[in-house]
């Protein structure tokens, strides 16, 4: 760290200079020129020293907290007994405890016994995992699997899969843009922004019905330039919980096909939404059956409770096997300079669970239980709201929505009221995570929602 | 079946040059084949190694009934971050005590370099990074995709098979003020040639006088010399002068955690206030890339580093690995001497770390693959960790043949 005002002759001298307290004015703007400061005691002497530009990063502004993950941070800081965390979508038991699936514990113990090594995976990830994940998604008997038409890369959960796909789109489809639903998961925009892929929104949520604006959705997809990438939530739309019906999916596929758009599915809740792996994959399979090329990002964070292990996959269904090989080779070229190769632990857990019929059966059962608990909580919340709210407002959207989240229809001010007055933590778009709600807390939540909805604007 | 494809114009990408060596090796049916490609440690029996202390740590974690798999914070496991910073900078490091270090858990060395590069491309005024010639093959790709312009500085001198120190000083002197400079903390990959401490001091002074920003890549702490502190000296020298730097740390080799992808990026900043802001911006780089890092490997590292018995066990196993490699160097050197292989092979014992830059050219490398089933990268780099007392005779025969038959 040098300056024009004095020469750096030894590490000690420059260290003294560097640790000078700086009298800083202004709001974090980089200030050039000399500053006079008083050093800390060094060798029992206090010295005056001149220091120039104490940091090259002085001008770096403080970033705002993540709107979703920041909620949990705020929740942790709250000391109130009544507090409730309905922010991030992580499953909680009725006792509001995090949940590690029994089948996951079994798999990990099995892995301990096997004592496998920790060598680098290939760039595309664990082969057994890639096979299992594609079969789970498309069905093992699906022609696209049998014909070897799917390029699958193990990636860092849903986010990592989306980011790889986005990098691929940026490089090979530089003219294309991605259409994302309004609203969508908050991080989608960040992913495409950082990957430098332009995006625009298609209408999705209708606040009047607290349902799907289907006509708006179709119109916007229709109006987009041919060959756009359309980001679709495979099931359990985040944040609204509102999914198209099977008939609506057919119409969506029609317009996508007509416009030669590329369907791009984000599948973060397979098995978690309805309780059935196959049912929750039906939208994806519908598109694939039409012979379309499709991108699908997968995550095992929720359905196998493997949140922190970061396990997922990007799949690209291609027209022919040799196309899939080329696509896979280019995805690898994007993964290598990002993280070289993916982490083994979560991949082995998935491969073990899916590969053993008994464990696979147990998994399906635990998944049904998790999905079931959420459905029960929806019912109880609906019942509480209907009983307590005398205004006659129709709360049935809570029962129609599916998956971990519910879009309550609360606006930002109302959501703030939920937090400030009731110590209920949620994202500012009015989204609550039902996975973080217990039957015991439904009445309290109902009171809070009714208060926020009617008394706050 | 879909008849046409939007990917019609897409070319097949070539296999990654380093990882592709193992792919080719795996395909080879020869019983005498030797894989000296990728830098993963092998035992004397030629097997991958999971450290005993790692197995123990893993057992403790998996048997712990209160362990959960909730998302880590974007910055990773806090305990892991603190311990990692202490490991590389020293427990008494003033930079740590003054809270001037922003540390984020990342996906091993690659992930740390990429996140650091992206941060610099967004927030640093100089977008050029100087990398040594040669360097790890993935470095230029990581930094280019991060948004930086890559230039190189002279490093390896083929004539001496050592450091081109004059060239290095000249090239760094002519770099624009403020440019970023990638430095291998120890055990330079691929050459195994490291500056001496005196040379490091000269590099430090030159860099500080030109405000060049150091970006250290530390993938072999403890693995090179066998001593964690010794292998961190270059880094600590720079931290001691109070200046700023970036540090990409990997536990792939020194804890044998390759596939778990454990590492950390630390940015030593001029003040605690800056460090807080820098950390907040690092989160904005990470969130749209993979949201938060994987927990398993980081928990293993934290478990070991915070327990003094386990830490000591680790240092013993680590030294064991380093010593075996040093022994391989000596044995290979002796074997070539015994065969009277033409040339000066002393660089084999002078170079340090996992790799030796043999000085073999690509024709000789291809010959050795073809005739002797020896697999290495085409730049003549061999991984000493892939050698054993048993395979050294075969390798030295191959080198001898290559050097005498081809020029």
C-alpha cells in the first residue's frame, strides 16, 4: 500500500501507516488525496502518519439484505415469543423444527458404511445421480430417456441449474430473451441479470381473483418474439401457489409450439406439491410428449430436504442423441470455470435413495406426509380465517393454491404490519410459507392476516 | 421425436485438457498404465485416500442426531469461515483481529477464484488480471468469464527449469498501476517452481509500490512443505504490510476433500467498515450463482480445525502425504540418474508440491502415452502424487526412452 507522500521502506512502517485511523467524511465515496490520522500505539509510541487511500474498495456500497434469505436473519434477531417465520421455503414439522428425512439419514449411514472415496466427480456430476434424476423427472420409460436425448448435468440445486442454463442461453442464443412470470421467485431476475440474459414478464397473477390471469399469460407469450425462452414453474408456482390446470397447460404448450419458443421449466417441488412425483411432473411430460426441446432445472432441496447439500440438475431434452452430447459438452465448458465439478455428498444421497426400492418407497411416503401436513395446515388456516373474518371475504384461494407457499394478497405495508405488530416474518410481496406454519399457530396467523388486510392499507 | 433442433449449429466442445487425461486413462486397458494427470493424491498402492481424521469427523457429524440440513447463509458456515481465515493468515493475524477480513465459503479453489473475479469486475477500477506464464489451465477461463481481461507475466524459465525472476519483475513493473496480479501462494501449478522468501519480499515491495492488487491462489497449504505455517509465509508477508489482497483457499488436496468442493474466498481490506460492505457485495455475486454453498465438506473442515486433537492428527496425516511426495521426487531423480538419462533432472527435487514440470515436450508426452501408457498433460506436467515406488521404474524407463528417441 503505497503513497506519494512517503516511501514504504519496511513492512512495519507501512503497517503502521495502514492502520492509521482515518477521519472519513462523505458517504463512502472513495476519497483520493492524503488523510491525516493517528496510529494506534505501536511499540509504545503514538505516531502521526500520512496515509493515502486506505482501501481500494472504499467506494463499495453496502448491499441491501436478500429479500428472502434476509427474512430469516431478521426473524432470528427478534426476541418475541410469538414470533413466526413464514419467510424462506424450508419445511418445518408441526413442532416447527427443521426436518431431516429418515430415508436421508439411512442413506447417509449406508454411505458411511460403504466408505467411498472423495475423488472429484466428472464436470457433469455423479453418473448414477444423473441417470436417476432424469428418470425421476421424465419417467424411466420415457422415449427421450430411452433414446438418449437428454443432456443432464448435476448442478448446484435449482439456482445453479438455472444459472448454468442462463449462461448457455447467453452464449448460444445471444439474441433471445427469457419470459418470466409476474410475479416469480425473486432470485430468477438476479440470475438472468448476472448471466446477462435479457428478460421480460408475462402476466400471471390476477389480484382480483387471487388466481391465474390465463388470458394475460397467453397474450404475453404470444406477443413475444419467436424463439423466446419461457420460464415455467413445473408445479407449485413460487410465490403464488397458483398452477395452471391440465387444460391450461395444453393451451400454453400450443402457443409455445406455435411461436417456436423454448419451454424452460423450473422444477423445485416435484413430489412436494401434490405428494405424487408423477403427478407433479405431468406439465413437463406434457411438453416432452409433443416432441419439443425443453430445458428443465431440478432441485432436491425441498422434496428430499437436502437444502444445504445443493443438489439438483439441469436437463436439456434435445431432438437427437448426438445433439444432446454436444449440448452437454458445452454445458460442461460453462461449469468448469464456475466451480470445476459439483459436490458429491448430496448426489450420493439421492442416488442411494432412488436406487434402492425400499428406500425409494420410504421416500415417497415421507414426501406424502410432508405434502399432507401442508394441505392440513391450508385447511386449518382457511377454516380459521372463514370463522374469524366477518367481512365475507372469500379466503378459498388458500385451498386452491398448492405447494409450500400462499400468496395472501397482502401488500407491502400490510406485510410490514404482519411483522411489526404480529412478529410474523414473511416476504414483502405477501407470500407466506405454509411449510413454516403449524396447526397450533393457524388461529394466531388468521388474526394477523385479518388485521393486516382490513385495518392497514 | 422432434425433427429439428435449435442446437443444430452447436459444436462439440473438446474434453477439458486436464480432466480429459483421466478420461483417456480410464479407457486404456493396459495393465501397466499410470495416471499422472489430475492432481489428486494417491497412496503408495495407487489408491485415492480419505484421511482418517476426515472419516472420524464425518462419522461424528452423521451420528449427531441434532444435525440439520437447513440452508447455510449465503456466505456459508460462519465457523468454517473464521477457522479458514485463521488457518491461512495465522491465528494472531492483525488483519483478523482488526476485523478487516471478509471471508465467504465457496466451492473449493475454482469457486473462490470465480466469486473473487466477479467481485473485482464489478467493484474494482482495474479490470486486468496478470497471471503467471504458465499457470493452471482453468485460471484464464475463470477470470475471463468473471469479466476480467487476462494478461500474463513471465514466470517459468525453460532453460533453467526454474523461476524467470527478472522477467517476472519486469512484467509486473510494466503493468498498469492498480492491476490485479494472481500469485500462487506455494507449490506453483504446473511448474512446482516457487520464489524464495527473498524473492517474495522483492515481489511484495514492487507490487505495493505500484498498488498492484494481489490475488493469491492457495490450493496446497501444508501439502507443499508439510508445514501449514511455512506454506502460508508468502501470503502472511503481504498481510503484514497492512495492504489489501484477495485469497482463494482450497481444502481439496490438503484435507483430501476434492469432491466435497470446500474452499473460501477472503478479502483483506483496509478497514473493518470496508470489509463489512465488501462482504455484503460478495453475497450479491453468490446468490444468483448458486444461492448458498454446500454444507457437508465445510462441516468436516470446521469439526477438524476447531478440535485441537483432530487438528494435530490432521497435521500428521498431511505431513505424511507431503513426505511421500518428496520421497517420490527423490526416487525419480535417483532412477533417472541410475539410467544415465541425458539432461539435468535436478529440477525434479528442486520443484515443490504435487507437480513436476518435467520439461518434456508434447511429442515426448504423446510418445510416452502411446508406448508406455503414461498419462500426463501435454505440457509435460506430472503429478508426483500419482507415483509409487512400484511405478517409478516404469516412468523412468519411459522418460529415458522419450528423451533419447525424440528431441
